[in-house]
């Protein structure tokens, strides 16, 4: 029987290049049985790259890997999973058009063959057990996956990985897609795996979370491993310095108490949707950062969609007060200089197979016209390049596919298209989800700069420190209603805020 502390996975001199971009440089790392190994670093530091190579998602450019003491070079993630290494990816890893059961056992359908035919009934029964084994009872394995929301799909991915009883599994920025109850399921599975002498690699940008849950922590920067720390050595300021190469102390939030105009720019009245919202009222002022907080399922994400015309409204209305325009569709919202950053970035805010330029230019068809209805190539290039420069988007050029970028740089592209469009009202739903502390700092500066320029912002977040640090006014939601309203000058008391949530 394998002993606790025995090396399970080893990588030696691992390199990965994407064209001229060096993603990993001579990375050496060992992952041992019985540990939860944390990986942390800025976006583009190489965390997801090294784990995706171990898990068979992509090949290394050079270097060696060993698993259980034997050379390891999986041809794809299914081979890796069948041999005991699974990964739960940051973005969506399910196929929406097939059933939950088919997603859980994708690539493994032959085990359910009865003669020449695959028994769907047996597959559904086993998938239901896989869900129940991780503590999920509200997902029907026979249903098509698209019927479930982002968090439920992530739980399906977790069930898929755990159904194979992996020797090691990677959790890549998964908790940002989960509510508190979902996170507790994942934390319990991680701890149990370590206690059962298996290994876990946990990638997170949440420093507090990673320090709490991990036994060992490895820091990467620009494709290099900077160092590893044992739990007794953890120090937030030291870790931040290792991540970005300079001393970083404190936070990046606003310190001012500047107010906002009395002018109301957006009003929601008696807003009731097909789900989540009931007779909801809201006013957004010119130059205001209005924070919306609560537990994940409180209705705040539906609110963001409803304000931008993306959600079916049963009764009530969303009105831009200056023009009197009713916002009933995203087309109307866009034409009225509104912008929307979705929590589900890869599915709703980006064209992943498109270039940086294509994504940023998507808001500039009118601005970039030349003669008549023709689009000016030069105007389009300038439109995109300005945002690449202003936001310091890391890329080879504007024609690089967004799918090849880190999470933080993807989010900069999302912001860039709305900054380029000079949106007056922005709905930001979890705008710093899955980005590192450096990118968070730039996001917060952008949000504050927009406030100073007289823009109006609805900031929806599941992170209380973010809301308290940035909002002029804070609404706490529960069951589709406002349960508390708080003002920045009065100070935000966490106990009061949490009482309103639960």
C-alpha cells in the first residue's frame, strides 16, 4: 500500500510555448499523496497550463512527467481520467445538448452495453448515484444538461470526476462558480481525498481560501515556479510579493467617501421575472456604484440580466429615465449605451473562437463606419488597439484568439469592448471572478475611474469585501427581494450584512 507523503506525480524541466509566448519555463514540481497542493499566481503565470498538461488536455513542448514512478504522457484528458488523474476546469466542461448522465460518463459508454445496445437506464441509475455520492440530490441525471444553471453544471463536472475515483484531481478556479453550499461539497471532497492518501491540486485566486484549504502552496510567476511554502510559513504579504515580484500590502479598494448625483439614470419598478425576482424596485444614480449582494441563489444574477433586457419580465419595467426608454431587450440596452458583463464570461460575454480585435470591435460598428455603411479597417484596428494599450492586455497582437488567453486577460477584453463603446450605464456581474490580485487592482481602478467620469455602475458580487470596498450604496438581497440597504458613509458592518442575507 502506498504511503502518505509518497510522490504521486513529478514534472521535470517542463516547458510550454504558444508561438513566441513562453507559458512554462523549466518547471519542476512534485505532488505527494495525502496533500492538498495549492497553486497560486497572477493570470498567465502558468498554473492552469501545468495542470492541464498533467491532466492530458494539452501536450508539453518539452520536459518529462512521471505518474506513480512511470513515464506519463496522456494523449487526452479521457486517458488521464481513466488512469486516475481528473481535472475540474475553470469554465464550463459539460456538453449542454446531452443528458447529465451522458456528460458524467462521456467516453465511457461501453460499460453500459447490454449486447450491442447501450442501456440508458443503467447509465442514468449510475449517474444518479454519482451525484448522490458527492451530496447532490436536486439534479435529475436523465435531463438534458442545458436545463441546469452554471453552478449545477459545475457540480455535474465534479460528479463526473469523482465517479472515476481518481488518485489525483485538479480543481481549477472552480469555487468561483459555486455558492457556499457548493463550495462546502467541494472542500469536503478535497479533504476526504487527502485523508484517503490521494492528492489534490487546488488553483484559486482567493488568497484566504487557498491558505485555509491547502497543506502546501506553490507560487508561479510568468511561467516559472518562484517557490513553495508549507502551511506554517504562510504569510499573505509574502505570497503576494512572490506572485508579482514586489511588496504588496493592504487592499485595492476605494478609500474615498465621495458621493453621487441626485439624478436617477435607471429605474426598475415592480420587477417580477419568471424566476427569482418578485416586485423588485431599484434606482441607480449618475456617478453611483450601486452594490448588489447576497447568497448566490438570492436573485442578484437574474436581476443583472433583467436590467439589461436578457430576462423575461412578467410584470414591471426597467426604464432609462432621461429618455424614458423601456429596456426590454439587449439590443435596446446596447443602443441606449448600456453595457453588461456576465458572470458566465466564456458563454455570454465573449466569442471564444474570435480574436481580441473581433471581440472589442463588436461594440463599434457605428463608431467605425467610413463612407456610408462601410466599416473602416483602420478605425476598427485603432478602436481595438486603444483598449489593448489602455488595459495592458497581454497578447502577441490583436488577432490572437481569446480562447488562448488567461482568465484575467479575457476579462480585460470584456471590459475593453464596453470602454470602447463609452457605455454610460454598466451592469457588472462578478467582474473580478477568476482573476488575480493584479488584475483585480486594475479592474477596481477602472470601475472607480468610470464613476469619476460620471458613469453609473451596478456591481453584483458574491464577495462582501469587494462590495464594501467599492460600493457607494449597498443592497442586500434574499429570495428575490431587498432585505437591507446600507450607505458607504455610515460604514458597512459585516454582521448586519450577513444577517440580511440569511
